C-alpha cells in the first residue's frame, strides 16, 4: 500500500511516553508546498554542514543554513555556526508557524537533502543553548519536497516510533522529548527528489 496517497492526520502526541511530538498534519496544500520548495532551494544560502566526530573532521553531503534574529553563535558536533539575518520569506513563514503552534522562535536551522542517500543519524537536539529555564526544548519541524521516513528511538527502552513526513507537514517536538528520545532521518535509495526541512527553534544566547 502506498501511504503517500493518504494525507497524515493530525495527532496530539506520536510518542507513547517520556515526551511530546504533536503532528499538525499538512498545513500547506500541494501547490503552496511546491512553491516553497522551489523558492528555498534557490534562495537560501546553503553550505555543506561540517562536524567533528571522534576527533575527525567531516563535511556532510547534506547542506544547511542557520537564520535568526541576530548573528547568534551556535556550537554543535564540535563546530561553531553563525546565524544569518532572516531571509524575508522565511521570516514570514516563522511568524505563521508561531501563530499556529503558540510558541515563539528566534532562529531556524534549515536542512537540504538532495536525495534519499542523504540522511541524519540518531541524535538529540539537547544543546544547552536550546534548553529553556525549565529545561525543555521546543522545535517545530516543517518539511517540503520528497516524503522521507523519520524515526524516534527511546534512549533507555530502545522503543521506536516512525512516520513518513510529507511535503507541507508540520510536527512539533516539545517537553522532555530531547532528554529521553533520539531521532533520525532514514536513508532511502528509492528517493531521488530533494527535501527541505525547516527546524524553528528558540536559541538562548549564552554569550557574555
């Protein structure tokens, strides 16, 4: 059965315990999603991501770019990133998402996967700069382009939850999700089209 024929239904919480992942379903129709995809593919300042793993430097095939209210300095995977000031269309989209989910964001880490061979391994977005005073992280993840399998794995029980993220679909990770769960975007040799993923976050600037 081809599940892409069916639009995802909104779901209050995709996780069975120890976290909150709300699925808003498709918040844009196919035509608008395609317009956003084509715009972001050409108008964002994409660069290959850089990471240090086990003391070794790597440049990833996927591309990223970080935008925000200011030139924040963000440290993850052993590297330092600096935010660019908002692209106007991305800023308007951020404001739309804020109204939709009832949460304020001041930055967006955008990811470009040119085909199904590009993916992201298991990780949690639990850097100190993302933790609120109540030690919670809220990340709104909006997808455009190719449908891709996205998975969660509990850090203790190893239980997995997976879903197919479609173009125009929004999920929001809240609460203690990053503390107890890892997530990953899985590879698929069948996918030949690009996917743009926008992850809206609140960055707590820790600069003195």
